[in-house]
């Protein structure tokens, strides 16, 4: 059995299915999709890719299945799903997800069509694995689907540890060895065995701390908002979305520089807009927190007009309210399966903490920062 | 300048004062005091000592002083205090602290007398450092004393990272580089600069997670309670407390095996008592949570009598309620210095979480476990 | 002072010069040049960039200068040179170096012109640093230039540790803390202080082990040879070399796919040629080991013709003989400065070892492997 | 299945045999035997024990057996042998080995008698494992015995990595994952599979570098020689060797302080003798390099008499010449099994390097250093 060296899990042995899937163009493309897109503008060491992350998820899935006592054909399908769970990502991963959803109505974890459009379905079938079953597992269906996508999935376990390793930020260092060992299946649900409330809390806390310091760092958010805007313009300019969603990072960087040169060049050389507005939830009207992406673009145009600056030079960024998916984790407490949010006081507090960290952002070039700030307060109805 | 290799901070350069202090018998003794005493019965890799921890605290103190812009004689005194902050510990560190306090009325951080009884005061004076000043700093006096002992002290930063490194438990991995860089002095108080609420929270969370999984692990608590009881008996048997408190770990292990052979041998070979009672706060009368150590011993005797077992074979262990000292950390928020507990929702939740983790323990040999459990419920008034 | 988080050296504080240099387009470009180019086709975690490496070199240079007692204007120039030492690299770093040298006659460490063509010279002058002095330091001139480029340079110290961290291969883990502390200047030469023969050996060994397992891994070599060939064809097809050498990795990937589609697509999706010939030094005529790149191309054409395959489908790869630059390191031994190769038996043996690892490669698509192997033996005069 | 957290290998699952063996007094004693004895006087973080090392060896043995395809009863015996391979060590491990050998004629790896004298044999038999088979495996007998004790044993793989982790010295960081995966059995011999000459070299190099910087550091050697002398005096003073060899480190420290107070106290507080003589192989007569321990003591007495100092205050330390056991490693090269020393130029060079590092030591208190140096040259016939 072949093995690949990984900087997080050391040697990762590959089963024959994985070895064949690895060789496909669709999977090799993940070498060119960075795991943390614009985060690396803040943490320069964080240029790791979805290729290595996918291998890590495959590796942890294997350990989880062993711990759950699942073997044979069922296990092989889950491991394949773990390996493929990210092949549906567009360029720059999560950062283009919303754009693609608006233009196609589908999410990156709906990989059924993709499997058949590429050689992936063929490879799976050659190994007697049903591609539709794999696609269902990636969507998180069934108890084993939760291993791949759910509150306790190995995706999360890998990315927290990997992102910590590559950024250098220590907060994501969870005990994935323990998490994987303590997984159980109860009535078709994936749960953590008795005595693991704190294990579940630690996962939630790691995620919350990484959110604040890494995933939602303001520099990454500004670059991400600029990138999303640039992608919209790229699509408006005629690039078909079917082509767009299959680009790799380097294709997108070059396409943006050519088709949307102002934003493209700025992103490439990290010459970012500044924060004209950066305001917490307590000072933002509810109507604003509920803006759709279309509304955001409209608001940006209105602000630009009022500030008398070019419409392309204002970006409005209204992040979603934090969801804390990990709080839905199931843990056995005194023999009874409970959701973590019912078993831990921390969940409520973290929710409050993360609401307190929420910020509305309006970004513009440094020269226009003041004018845009002024106009934005008017247009969005913010207090002064 | 000489340097010592450390597995946590790599090379630690020593100033001339530190080099001379290191060579004293009082400091070399710390090589023989384990940092985590009975914790290593759970985590076998955790046999690190207060010697290496003291070097680490000295190292971080130097970085903190640099960050605060403190130099010269003041800095030298603080660095010396950081290095010496643990020389007052008895054998097995915190585990004998309570015994020593009861018999002498003093704590391990009152090192004034010790400095003069040993060659330490002489070394300090030779370098123009006032031993009384060092003792005051170790007690946490003054703004610079808070660097050595306070909510934001470098002691805490070193032990969290070091204990994580040596146990293998990832939860203590704080970003001490950032903590040290963000220290400021405001009106004679040590605070964290603007934008560091989450930095402060991360310290608190690391401590809380390490408490649950490491510092208060039940195996370590059982061994610790047995050790404390054995030490009481050693003192009862005639060992002078002045001699006892200056023992190293190996002296104590041998003395216990000779003078208190039943408990001594059990501790040495990890043949521990079992939990006859292990009960949360909601099922324990307030009167029990407030028991003094003397009361505990009396209760243990009563339980033993009622269960008709040897009085030495029952140990009652009522831990103090968690204090969360880190919640008093001061952080600048919008230009104003605030306590973390006022600035973060997490503090209250962590307090609740840790109350939920609190357990009353009554321990006895496996053979007597049931009888003792029965008797303990009567004597302590616990529900059935 | 600003600081950047690095996954190898933790926080790296930036002086004002570095902060300004960082913001230039020429330096930001290094975010898009991978440190190990085709190595990441073998070690998927190794997607780190010359941007983070340059920061690491800057950081170690600062420590080396401190250890050497160099301060003020001289130190500032050296730190700037350390930061900028790689700005002259073409896309894919060392992999295009030879192509660029052939077409321009200059190496990546000749950055004088580049400084003046970009905003870098202006930034340096604004901080009273002479750009020509920086360029000279990058070329390794003077005793301080050796800190930046020489047998004991901090470039080497950073990349060994960093490449080990990112590949997961443990062999590069040198003790850079010790190396930097033991640097001395003797008669205008950078040397290691007395007692460091083994320290010097460890650097040499780390390099030799990493060479075998990482830098000269056959998969990376195949991809690298294909890339170099593709770049030659790109230039032949009309891309000006001045434009080529300033490309970033993503520009090159896209350009190759468009202009040299067969090789471009293969490199992008790791669909590599196979080894038709892979032969050690003892079976290769001297004339072959001395082939120039032009000769290689001619031989490849001849082989293709004889095998009757498309000329573009044969690549001949004759690596240079290992030079072991580290063996020239100077160490003080019994008070006398000596070259490591005179002070250590290991140098000769390593030279032999690396000669034994040398391999001539001829690569072709799997379908043509046998025919090409046959023809190559004829054309190159290899024994059967 | 139970698992123990280890700072090197993370979670180590225990099979039922291991779990029962762990609970014995003979195995728990290893908690009190430090892995590196006097090395921790140089590297303060290196206070790890043979308990955690034994767990690590057990863990790697399991992986090696999996890689070799060995299962069932044979595998269980090897894993048990791996776990128990160090139970025969006296206090301070290798440092008292020579003393015990002289007084009993047996080595630490002859554990047959010990198994039957303790409860270990009983535990093994309860699990249908023959204690004599385990003892034979610990002696390295048979092809599987080589997994436990041989040139490629997992003992070596664990201690190199573990000692690196705990000292902080990076040189021991071998790729044990690869070593274990590449093990093969050929004609009853343990070998490394084709393509692993460098893998074998890396093990040898790691050992050689660790020897120079860690295992043979002069401070550790001085303390070790003082300790050995003190132990001889302890036995001379009447402590039975049967009791001595079963002591733990703390027993020995206390016994020495009481029975051999001068040396005992010096070792405890690191108040070590100085090097009166420290001379390389080229300046030492062959007769001296061949001195037995008895001869060493006689020479020490003669030197003391000539220098007119107390006989107990001179220690002569003639280390054995380096053996480089790892050079006997078998590797498959072009299909043929070869010894590494025949396949690698490095072996001869390392032998030369280590001969160059060899030093004769004569140690004495600082006050007597000069007189002893003078006398030692006469007595040992050293050039001036």
C-alpha cells in the first residue's frame, strides 16, 4: 500500500480506491485551491491546499470508521466520500461559494453531477462503489454521512489542526485522536461517548477562537469581499459560471487581472481597501444585518453615488450571524444522548461572544475612506 | 552570555545574576521537584520539573520587560524574582502546600526568610539586588510584581505551554508570544492593550480546559489526596515541618515508604484507592463544600468507624470551588481598562462549567469501596 | 513595531524598513512564488512561498547580527538584503533559473537592476540605505554579505528548517538557534566559534539528507525537467524573457497551458513522464555528465528521432554533480580557522555518498518509455 | 481498549496483556528510572522516564509487526517483550549497568530471572505467553527478537525521537514512520526494503549527532563517572547488589547521600568535579584506552597519591571506543541484502568522526584540578 507524507498526520497510507482517485484531473485540481484563500494575506505561512486537507480528512475518516467498527464496502464508500468531499469547490474555496450558489443554485457539497461529468464516477464504479452513494455521504446523509459532514465530522477535525499548523496560531490544536476514539453510533446518530462533554466543548472553543483570530480576521474579510465583488464582475463580463466554478486559483487570479484589472491587481499585490465603516451589532439596524448580497451591492452603489466616488470603489460586507454548528454535537451524558447546547453553559456564552465580535464592514480605497464613511452612515442608517 | 537549551523556548540566555543563582543549592533543588506531582500518574510524559519551568518563567519575564520598556536595575530584580518564584515550594509542589500552610502559616510564595537562610540573599546582594525587593515581587507587589504573580503573570503563560508540551494534551497551547507583546502598564496596573479581549479569553479557556483534563483529573486527585494524608501522618510521626518543607521529591518518597509504609508504597507503585463517592455540587450539602481540612479528616474518621474499616483507609477530598483568577485580567476596551469578567460573556459561563465539573471525592481501597460509600452518604448527608 | 506570525519562528517583528519593503509590489509578488516548486508534487504540504521564507531569513539575519554585535546602519542594510535576497527569482524559483541565465546572462541574486526598476530602490533610499550596498550584500560580498549568502548564511538555516516543517520530513531540523549564536567574524570572514565542528557537520548532513529525500526526489526532478523544457518552448514561441522572469507561478501555469498545452496541462495535473533511463554515475560516460543544456536538448532530439517519437516527448536530464557548498564552512578548531572539509572526515564521505545518489534521467510518456530507453542507450552510449 | 496519552506518539492503545503488565510493581518502578540519568544536568527538560519510553517501544513494535504481517500469539509475545525490554535496568539506567555487571555478571537485558522473581511471569502465563520466550526476545534472539533488540530495533527509534523531544535538541528526529513501514524479513533477518540506504544512514547519523551533543556531553560524563564511583563505594559499604539493582532513582539518591555523603551531595546539587585531563585519542597511549574499570580505579588511586589529595577525589573515565552498532543494519540494495557499512561510505567516516570526538577524562574538585592534571600525566604517560 502506497503512502503519502503529510506535515500534520505524518504518513497517510492510501487504499487502492484512494490511489486511483488521486490520479484524476478533478482531484489533482485541488492542489491548486488554497485551503484558506485570503487568510494567507494575514498569515503568510497559510498557503496549504485542499489537496492535502482532503488527504487528512480521508485519513481521519479511516480512523473514525475503525473506532466505530465499520468495515468492508460501507467503509470504502465513506473513505472515498471523505477524500472527495471538497472536489466541488470553486476557485478560492468558500470565498466564491456564495457567488456560485447565486448563479447556479447549488452548493459545493452537491457533487453528484460533477462525479459523472468527470472521470471520478468511472473510477468509483471500477471499484464497485456507487457514485450516488458517495454523493449522498458528502451531503451528510445517513449516520455514516455524519462522519463526513456533520457536527462531529472529520473535516472539521482536520482543518482546525491543519490551519493551526500552517498559520502558526495555536488555538486550533484539538485532540483529534481522542475525538475519533470516542465516536459512537447511537440510533443512527453519531455521538461522543460518555464523559466527553469537555471534549465536545474543546472542539467548539477551538472553532470559536480560530474564527476570531483567523477565519474572520478583518484583513482576510476585506480581501474576500473585494474578491467576491470582482468575481461578480467577471461573471457579468461574460465568463460562463460553468467555466468559472471549475477554475483553479491561478486561473482566477489571471482572469481577474485581465477582466477586472482594478480589483484583480489589488488582490494580487495585497493593496487592499480600508475600513470606512466597522461597526458592531448593537449599532446596526436589523434591516442591515438582514441584507441579501443583492441588497449589499445596491447599498454599495447608493453609498458610492452619495459620496460621489466610482461605484466599483465601495464594498459593503454584511457577514452572516455566527451559527456555531458545533453546538449541535451529540454527547452521551449519564447514559442519555444530549445536544451540547443543552449540556454545556459554554454554548450560550460563545454565541454571545461571537455576536459581540460581529462587525459590519464598508470598504473603500484610502483616499475615499472618509467620504464613504460619511455616506455609508446615511445610506445604512447608522448612528454617529 | 551562557545559554540553556529548553524543550519549550529553545535557547534561554542567562544574565550573570541568573547564572549565579542557578548554581546555588536552593535552586538546584528544583531539579528534584516535579512540576505536576501526581499528574504524571495519568500522563506518563509529564515528569518535567520546577527547575525547567523556573527557567521558562525567567525567559518570558525578560521578554515581558522588553515589551514594557523596563530596563536596568528594576528589570534585573524582576528577572531574578521570576527565576526564584518557586524556590519556596515543598516537595511535590502544590500537593504539600496546604499541609505546610497549616503547620507553618506561610505559603510557598513567601520566600523572604528562605532567601536569607540560604546563599540566595548573598548572591542577590553581590549583584546589588535587594533580597526583600525580590521577595516582594514574588508576592506580586507593585506593577512589576504582577509580571511575576498576577492574573497576567508569565508563570501562568509558561506552565500552560509547558504542561501541554509534556503531557501531550494540546489544550494549553496559548499564544504566549502575543500575550507578552501586548502587555502594557496603565496607572500601576498590568493590562493587555486594546484589541485583546479574545487574547485574554484564550488564556482563561486554556486554563479551564487544562483544569478539567489535566490538573483535576480524578486519578491525580486520588493520588494527591492520599499523598496529603500520608504527609500529615509523616508530620504526626515526628518529622519536623522545617525539615519536611525543604525535602525534594525523592526524599519524600523514601520517607513516606519508611514512615507511612501503607500509603507510601501505594503512591510509589500507583496502587491507588478507588472512588467510593464521586458526587457533583448539586447533590452535596453546602456544609460539606465548606469543610476545612481538619473537618475532612474528622469526617474520614467517622466514615471509617461507621463502615468498620481502618481509619487510615478512608480519604475525604473536598476541592475548593474554582476561582478563575484569570477572569480578573485587565484589558483595554475602547480606551478604558476593564476586568475580563466585565468584558466577556465567557467568564460567567466558564464559572458555571467548572462548577458543573466539581466533584466531592471519598476514596478507599477497592475491597472497602462499597462499605465506605454507604457510610459516607450517612456521615456527609448525601442523597441516595 | 509591527509583527507577523510565522509557523516556523512564531512572531517576527518588523523594523520600519522591512514594513515599507513588504508593501511593495515586487515583494508581494513573492507570495506567488512557491519555495519548492515541483517538490510539492511529492510532498503535498510543501506549498509554502518565498514570501514567508524571506521573512524567516530577515528574522534570522537580525539574530545573527545581534550575535555578531553589529548594529545601526550596517545592520539595517544587512536586514534589508536578507529580506530582499529572493526578489530576483523567476516563477517557480530555482526551476527557471537556468533558463533565465541562458537567455539573460544573469542570476537571481543579481538584483541591482531590479531594485531600480521597481519601487524598492526608492524605499531603501527613503530609509538612507544605499540600494547598491544591498545588491552587493545579496551577492555575498564582504563579511556581512556572507550572513546573507555564503556557506553559513541564514538563507540556508531558514530553508532547511522551513522545508522540513512543511514537507513533514524531519531531516532538515538543524539547531539554528545554536548556529546563529556561535557565529563570529574573524579577519573579515564569517566563522563558527570553537567547539562547533559538529554544529557545522549537522548543517551539512541536514542538507545532504534533504537533498536525497526532498530536493532531488525523482518525481520532482521529472516535473522540473518537463517544466524547464516547457519554459524554453514558451520563450521560443515569443514570450519576451523580460516578461517571463517577472511572472508569478500562476502566470506561468496559465501561460504554459495556453502556449505549450501538452506539457502545461501535464504539469498542472501531475500527469508526468516516466523514467526511460535512470542510471548512476558509474555507468554513464563522462561526456554525458558534462552535457550543457543545449547538448541535452540536442540529445533529446536525437533520441526522439531514433525512437521515432515526437521530439517534444523526450526530456534528457543531466543534473550537475553535487557541490556541497556547506563543506567550505569555516570553523575555529584549537584557535585556528579551518574549512570544514579539512576538519571533518564526513565531508569526503558525503561527497562520495552524493555521487552514488547521482542519476542520469531520460523521461518520456509511459507509452514511449521502452522505445525511448532503447534509443537513449544508443545515443548516449550507455552500457546495456 | 484502553489508551495512554504520550507526548511523542499521541494516544497509545494498550492490548489486554500490556494493560495487565502495566499494573505490576516491577513495571511501575520504571516511572522512577529516568531515561537519560545524568544528561538532565545539561538539558533540564530531559527528565523523561523509562516508563514512557517502554510504552513508546511497545507502540512502535506493534506498528513494525503490522508492517511485517506478523499477527496472533507471535505478535503478542513480541509486543510484551518490547514493553518489558527495560525492566531489568538498575537505578539511573545505563549509568549503573557496568557496576551491576561486575558484581553479578549479568546485563540489564537478561530478564529471565526477574520475570519469575516478580509477578511478571504470572501475568504473562495468564495470557498464554511463555516468559522464557519473552526473555529470549529481549535478548534479541530470532528474527522477531531483532525488532526488540538489534541494529534496526524499535528501541532505538523511540529513544532517538523521544530524547530529541525532551532535550530540545533537533538531531534525533528520524522518520520512524518510514523505518517501520520499510522493515522486511529476509531469511530470518530483519532488513530494510530496497531503496532505503539513505533511510538507514539517517538512523546512523541521528545516533552519531545525538552521541556528540547529548549522550556523551562532558558534563553528563563527569556526573556519570562520579555516580559510578559513588555506587561502587555504596556496594563496598555493604549494600547488597541484589538490593542495589532493584532500587529506583530516588532510592539511590537518598542512599548515596547517606552512605557516600561527599559524592552523593555533589551529584544531587550538581556541584561537579572539573576536567583535570581531557585528551583525544591521538595523545593517549593504547594501554590507557584499554584500561578495565578496576584499572581505572587503581590509576585514580595512584594519581591521587602522587598529587597528594584524598583518593576519593580523583575519577578516571576511559570511555569505550564507539561501536556504531547501526552500521550493521541490513538493507536490500539491487535485490541483495547488504550491511550498511558495505553499502555506505558514511559509515567509515562516522567511525573516524567519532574516534576524533573520543576523550579521556580525569576529574577532580576545582581546587585540586592542577595538581591532579600534573599527576595524571605522569601516571597515565600522557604527553605534555
